[in-house]
C-alpha cells in the first residue's frame, strides 16, 4: 500500500502511531493520487471511504475526480474498439504467415 509513502517522504515527518487515523489530514495531492485507483475500482474499501469523505468536503477534488472519470470513460470507449480491430488484424497476419 503506497498511500502515505510520497507524503511521508516529502514532508520527512516522523512516523506517527496515528498515521492511519489522520483522515482529515489527507492532502489534496494524496487524494488525487488515489483517484485513478478509485476510477479503476482497485482501491480497497477503507481507502475508498477516505477518498469519498474527502470528495464530499472538497469541491476541487470532486471536480478533479469527475473530470478524471469522464476522461477515463472516454479513453476506454475509444481504444477498445480500435484495439480489438488492431488485434484481429494482427492475429490474421500471424495466421497468414
Ligand atoms: Zn481536496
């Protein structure tokens, strides 16, 4: 889990026993690092809860998330067809040769 890695390293903060409890201190940057995983559905429930809570209270990150999700949806919609077409062509080429 890389949730705190960047933050801790950058701020050079001493490790705190309450690190896992400091929900309110999650930075916007940390949240935005997690948004990709959230869109992916690869966040575990605990982290998703933190992100959700932050998004509820942070319009800036919320709009960042909306944009990211829209972008990811768009990107996913486009290349999947392209990719499968390209893949088919490549497979056809392989079986021909
Ligand atoms: Zn935020």
